[in-house]
C-alpha cells in the first residue's frame, strides 16, 4: 500500500504537462454541467454533479469502480438515451446550449461530441471504411477525393497512418489492440468533433500501446476538448490538466490536476490517491 | 493465510494437492462419459440418416429407368376409317374451318386406336403367337393409343404408312422386366396373364423391350389410367410457384417485422404480447394453418381451390414465425459494442441497423430464411386442407391453376393401389424433392460463404 503511494509521489513530478495551471483556469468553458442526476430504474447512480470542462484541455475523471464516471461521461453525448430505463435530470450545456433540449438532434450532438470506448470497437469493415463512415453519414465530404483526404489526415492525427497506409482496404478488426484503439480515435476525429469523450481508452492495452495513446491525447489537446475516464492515477496525472474525483455517485473534488494530486482538500480524495479506497 | 514454508504449511499443501488429484479422476471420468454420450448420439443420428437414405435410394433409383417398347406402327386405312383432314378452301371463314377440323378430330378420337396398338404389338411378336386382344394390350401402357392418335392428328399424311415408334411398356410389364414380380406365383395371383408374361420375355430377348431413362418422371403430369407415364412435372411446378410466393412474401414481411420488433418497437405490454404470440405461432401444428387458409383464402377471399397461390399464402403464414424468430435471434446476437460504436459516431438508429447490424447478421438471416422456405416446401398437411391433393392432369401455367405439390404427390403415390410400381415412383419422387432441398441448401451455403468472405 505504501508502495503505491510512493509511485504516485514519483509521478507527481510529471504532473503539469506543459500547461501552467492558471492558464488552464483561464480557458473558456466548453461544457457546463449543473445538478446532473441519473437513475437506472429505481437505482440512483449520480447525485447532483456540477462541473465545468475547459476548452482544449484534457479533463480526467477518476474514482473507484462503480462510482459513476462512465455514467456521467455518457450523459455528455446522450449515450444514456440508448440505455433502457436510464433517466437523466439536470442541465448540461455545450457552448451554452442545452444538450437535452428536445429541439436538439442527438445525431448532430454526437457529431460534435465524439466517443472512444473502453474496448476498441472498430466496425467490421475496412480501415478506410471505418474512418470514412462518420464523414459519409454526416455528409462532410463533397467528393471522393475530399473523403480520401479526411481519412488520411484523421489517420495521421491519430498517429496510425504510417502503420496502415498499405492496407487501408483490410479489415480494421485485423489490427492489434492498440492500433484498433487509435483507429477508433481516428474514426472519432474524422467527423471534426469539438469534444472527444474517452472511457478508459487504455484499459485493454499493454504499456507501450498505452504510452502511444497517452502521447496522442496530449497532441490532440491542441485541437479538441478531451474528457477521459481512467483508473490509473498516473495516467490522469500524465495527460490531464483538470481532474475530477467521483465517489459513490458524487463529485467529491475537482480542480487543476496538479492540485488534486499534490494537495487534495478532501479526505476521501486523499485516501483514494493514497490507495486507501479502491 | 497459511505459510507454505512452515512444516504445517507444507503438510497442508500436500493435503491440498492430494484432494485436487482425487477430484481429478472423477472430473476426467465425467468428461469421458459426456464425450462418449455425445459420440454415441452422433453415431446413432448418422446411422438413422444413412438407413433412411439407402432405403430411399435402393427403392428409388430403379424408378429412373423404365421399360420402353420399340415398335413398328402401321396407320392402317382399314382401321383409321375417316375422311381426309379438312383443308382450308378459298372463301371459307375461320369459324367454319375450325368447326370442320374439330369435327374431323372428334371422328379420329372415336376410332378404336387400340387396334393400331394391338397390330403393332402383334407385328413384333413371333408368327403364330397365341394371345388374345385384351391380354396383348396389357403389355403396352394404356396411353399408347393417345400417343398414336396424337401423331396422326399432327400429321394426317401418316395414313397407310408404317413407322417406328417408342411407346412406354405398361407398369406391370415394367415390373415384370425389372424382376419385381415373383415368377413362381400361380396365374391367379399374377397381374399379367401367362401369354402376356411369355410375350414380354420374348420382347425382352428380341430387343422390342429395352430399359431407358424415365424422362416421363420429369416431363409428364400425374396419371392414374396410365401409371407408367405418371410424372412429377405438375407437382414440381406447383411447388415452384409456392416457393416463389413464400420467398416474395414471407422473407420481406418476416425480416421487416423482426427488425421492427427488435430494434424499434418500444418495450410495452403490447410488444411483449406480440412476441409471445409469435413464439407460440411457430409451435402451431401446420395442419391448423391449412384450416385457417381454407377458411380465409378459399372461403372468404374466394381464391380457387387447389391453387398454388392459396397454398403459397398458407405456407407463408406458416413460415413467417420461423423467419421472424430466427432473424430476431440473429439481431440479438450482435454485440452491443458495435451498436454503441455506430450510435457514438452519430448514426441514427436506422443507419445503425442498416449499415452495421444487418450486414453482420445477413448470412444468418439468409440461412434461416432458406431453411424456413425449405421447410415450407416439404410441408404436406396444410396443402391437403386447401385441396392440393386433388388429381390434376395438367401442368399449372399460373399460380391460379389447379396443382399439387411435390410432397403431396409423394403422399398420393405412396397411397396408390398399384404398390409394386408406385413404391419405386414414390421413392423417386422423394429423391427429386430431396434433390430440390439439397440444391436450396447448397445455394444458401454458397451465398453465405460468399457474403462472409466479402464482409
Ligand atoms: N446500464 C445500467 N443499468 C443499470 N445500472 C447501471 C448501468 N450502468 C451502470 N449502472 C450502475 O451505475 C453505477 C455507476 O456505474 P458506472 O458504470 O458509471 O461506474 P464507473 O465509475 O464507470 O465504474 P468503472 O470504473 O468500474 O467503469 C454502478 O452502480 C452501476 O451498477
Ligand atoms: Mg466505467
């Protein structure tokens, strides 16, 4: 147990990855959530979550298993709509626009807020088709060459192009786990979303693939607002500028990543970071 | 926790290993037993299938060859005592000419053509062979006279000529040649008279009778008067029409209902009720669908009795639950990850279904559909209730004409009183039906592997 705490301490040096905390706090707010509660049937999973998510930065959600991180993430692109019996209350705004407004089209929302899942889930189609799918259904490419360009640039941004450029027509499911996850990231950014949600994107990957994705997330931060759920505190410390700690369906503490890891205010946060809640 | 390095710890560890080892023997025994049962079940199943197939093959294959008579028929003017066929004269109206030729044809039909048949048979028999008219005619199939008459109507210039004709030997003669009849039986128990039997033996020796491929099975319709000429063409067409109707109706309706129920319908009491009912429908005996068809399609909608259209509709009703259940099963089997991936990309529900879910389930939907259609094709009971067991002596040209179906034909033939002959014909019909099924399944497998390779 003490060993883990030591590890966290070690990584604390790597916190503050190139962005200074005050700079982060001055960034405009992209997503604003207020008093969000979620019920699955009779069971309440989230209790009044309020949080602001800054533009073009990485925000990480941490917390013990079952505390509601994924649930909250799924509220942001309304994936909870697809779950039988899930009921979301409260306010979530993207650029000041209520995303639960009945007049708003979910399809459009999901084009603006992309998602990467825990287990890589490429379509059982070719690599090219995987990336081209989003632009196709949203009508983003005016010609075949337009589409080609989007596919190539998305694969480049996801750091996958060099590895797959000779086999774009082979099935995406034939790639390694890490490559598949980067393909999913490429697929998400091909639509040009403003926000990318990632639910434990590295939990099914080995350390090297994880490192590559973390580096990628760090690069993507320049153009996208990223929200990432992770179980690895080191990962949260390495990639995120803002961290939110969830426990038992409540948001316990949120703030600049560095502060949360070096100087948590709340006793529960402290315990979790020290490895005492698991 | 016990520490393995202490003496007591080591003892506990030895004890634990011993227990695992004891249990192991029992576990392996269970596994061997289960494997043994499985293997025995497969061997038994294969054995039954093998017995069935050998039986059908042994009985059916001889029916594909048939005894033919090679005769010289003389269109004797003494027997064919009609005037010349009317020729159209100048100034004669259409109606007049048609009336004249119909009158002539009627006259031709009234002649005793059996005399021509008898004469040609006698011509092939050795000189002075003692046999009476009735007996000698039992050697050729009863339709021989129609065949000769048709030839003459089509070509009146045959009058007075002698030409070579191939006629079917009668069913009894066919059986005698094939050795299906016990030669030791007394005259009283024989279907053919002694002179007829002797003549057939002579014909076989001098080459007047020979075995040939039984094209009649494929080209002729059923016949009661002339069993040797009975064929499956009518039943085959009936089945084909029904298959097309089932494919055109049951497949789109079934697949669409399954997609709606599985992907779009809100979960409510009503949809639950529908689901339970569909599952129950699949278990309804097929004869009940026949009753329903008779009540609805025949009595209410006034569709013609014995029509493939009515039969196809009944079989459609019967096949729908199978297709719906199989399609829903396939849709349920699609991993939620794929659905999430599609929805997460901003695909609408319809796009998710048509772009992602259906393509991966298509092969299994196709297989299920073809199996459903094949099942429908083999169905007999409901067709009996809408009159498709009627004796139909013509090939149906449209789905509204009277027809039978392959399985119904099998049912009719196996009940035919001419057991010796129709046992083989029945097995032959079964072989044709099985061949049809195997063809359908082969198409299913081919399409499936094609599509799976493409996906
Ligand atoms: N589809 C669902 N139906 C019912 N309850 C659910 C559903 N999804 C999540 N829950 C419940 O909601 C609570 C929060 O779950 P959630 O998946 O958001 O946790 P999490 O923080 O992501 O956990 P983990 O770190 O293990 O992924 C849990 O108690 C869980 O059992
Ligand atoms: Mg989760």
